C-alpha cells in the first residue's frame, strides 16, 4: 500500500484517506507518496482505446488501496464525477487550427468551465464518502484566484459532510467567476470576498495555511483544504497526460510534449508525476504570464518572490507556486530536512538560489517561457482570425504562445499538446477588449451556464484582508452554534 509523507520530512507516513482529509501535513509540508507506482510500457499500451473514466480508474487504483475504497465504489464515484461534463469524451482533444502536430486538450468541459472541475468533482465525492464512513464533517477553507473556488462550490454543494468556504480577492477575478461561486444555492457553501489583497490569492493562502496549521482552530472547526495543496488533486490531474499520450502517440517508441499554463504548478507537477510513472514525455513547456517565479526557477535556478503583477490570465497571477516544493522534494533526492531549511530561508528572505545539481534536475525535460499580455492577446486574435480558427481563453493562450515559440526544439513528428484550462466565456469583458467586440461576443465566447448565473441572487460575505481570520472564525462559529457540523476533528491532529 502506498503511504504518504510530508515534503518537510517531519511526520510519520499516513494512509491515502488521512492525507486527503488533512490537506496539509501536520508539520506544514505537503503530502507526497512514499513511492511512485511504475506503469510498464506493455500495460500502458494495453490501455489504448479506453475511455477517460476507465483510464482514470486504472491509474487512480495504483494510489488508492482497495481496503480504503473498494474498487466498485471507486469506479462508481469516478463515473458519477464526470457525468456532469458536457463532452462524452470528458476532456476532448482537438487539432489546433492547421498547425502540424499541435493539439488542444480541452480540460474545461466540466460544470464551471475550467480544468479545476476535472479533479474537484471526484475529490469532493471521495471526501464525502470517507467522511460518511467516519461519521464526521469537514470545514474546507480554500483560497482561489478565480477557478478553484467555483469548481469546489459546485462540487461540494449539498454534500452532507462538507462545509466549503471559497475565499477570493474581491475585484481581482472576473465577475463571472465570482458569480459561479455566489450563485450556488446551497447552505453548506459560504463564499467570502476579501478586499485589499496586495498579493491576490497568495495573501489568502497565507491565512488559510496559518489557520489550518493552528492545532486549536483546526481541531475546533475540523479544517482542511482542497486546492492543489491537497494530494488528491495532483493525483487525479496526472490522468489527463496519459489520456493525451494514448490519443496522439501511435508509434511504439513515440513520445509526446506538453505546454502547460502554470501558476501554482499543480497541473504541471501532475505532468512530471505522470512522467515518473513511466509516461514517455519528450518535453514539458512551463508557460507563465508576467509573474515569472516558475520561469526564473526553471531557467536560472533562482526561486524568487516578486510583487504580484495583474495580467490577462488572472488565475495564474501567483507569487509563490506552492507545488514547486513538491517538485523540489523529488528533485533533491526526497530530502525533507533540506526542503524544511529551504522553505524557512524562502519565507525569511523571499529567495532561494538552487544548487547546480538540483537546478539540473528540475530543468530535466522542461523548458519555460514567460508570456506577456500583448503576446497573449495577439495569439488570441491570430488564432480567432484564422478561417475556422480556435478561440483561446487568456490562460490557454499563454500556453499556446509558448508552444509556438518553443516547438522548434522538438523532434519532427512529436505531438505537442497544449492544456486548455478555461473557457473564454468566463472572461467576457476581457475577450471583448482583446477581440474588439463592443456588444455581444460570438457564440464560441459564450456559454449558457454563465448566462444562467447572471440571474441568480448572490450569496456573498465580504471583509477586509486584515479581518479575514476573525470573519472566518465568526462564520464558522455561527455554523457550529446552529448545531450542524460535528465538533469532532475529521483527522488525528
Ligand atoms: C484557468 C487556469 N489556468 C491555469 C492555472 C494554473 O494552474 P496551476 O496553478 O495548477 O499551475 C489556473 C490555476 O489557478 C487556472 O485557473
């Protein structure tokens, strides 16, 4: 059975259920598996032709022991989680215009139109199942830059064992993303908009981490989180890399390349996990916007905290990509003590110069590029203006821009898959500006679910950043007084 340890090395190994219920490890590190399961080439080949849900079952069963979730329950939960996706293929792969060997993997066909739906629906179903078994209830605190919050709010709505608090920087996400959270009519969903967040979602992350790390608060309110700090999100996201490979590579020794629009490095870390599991990956492209922390770390070995820059791809406006710690953990020989020291140094000085061996390891098979807003806009315009051209959202456009720039490094005939992480309908005002439309956008830029949200009453609490912790405590206490949740902690703390 695979057990889970902390990137900071300070905890005993725990089982899958304890790792995903807790979110963070008790020493403030991130959970990682003690060993990564290997998939042999014959096994991978035997999976050709499987649909997304069957493939997901095969991969996820390697991490989830049958004694924790029996196979038929897992299978059912996977099936149920993707029933709400609008495409029968779940995450369809399409050719990118008439560019040779370039593909778009549409990860945004779920209920809230972003790639976060791919892992969130299943994670919430798994959590609810495990909590029901333990007769417990969890309060989920979740910082969001605009897409995780909606995915969590929809996926958790009405779940008996979960209270969900999506927390976002007010005014720094699109109104459509905000409404995707505040229009959810369920009494276990409590969206909170926060004013004066200088560093956007990163500011909220700090409060969430501090509260979950506080043993008293965590125990009192049974706190956890479901952003990509939660191991389960990473594990589920590794599936789409396998799915893309199986559809694009037919030759026995062929490989695939990926361009991934990156912020907190959750999606791309899942790609590197797939590679460690045996997926034949030629290269990854880590595409960032003008917030260049990841680009600097990969290209120069300098992990630097800089001030937040607001960009068109706002969900990727992230200062500290926390999943990079997971990647560093595996790149420095799983040395938890080293990661602990590095995290401390980074916290105190805002920077870390990686030693040459670690830098060499993190660069292995990964290129990076930072794409500014004018290039992002130009890529959207050029693609849209191509006859029959594809309409990219600003996040996907960052990945496509980087792919177009760096694809000449790939061998001939190597398929290059760009991860499409959001539907353009989530950003109508920006799309109008970029495409030069005054009124109604073309059908590709609209979606009925966004129209529906416009007519629903908003359920929103707002507060200043300085009052976030006290607001959360007040809200959660009110819920506990109502006698809804149990006051028992869901996990050993
Ligand atoms: C639309 C979109 N694209 C890309 C990203 C970046 O993904 P990650 O944080 O996993 O690197 C996000 C994350 O917030 C997102 O919402």
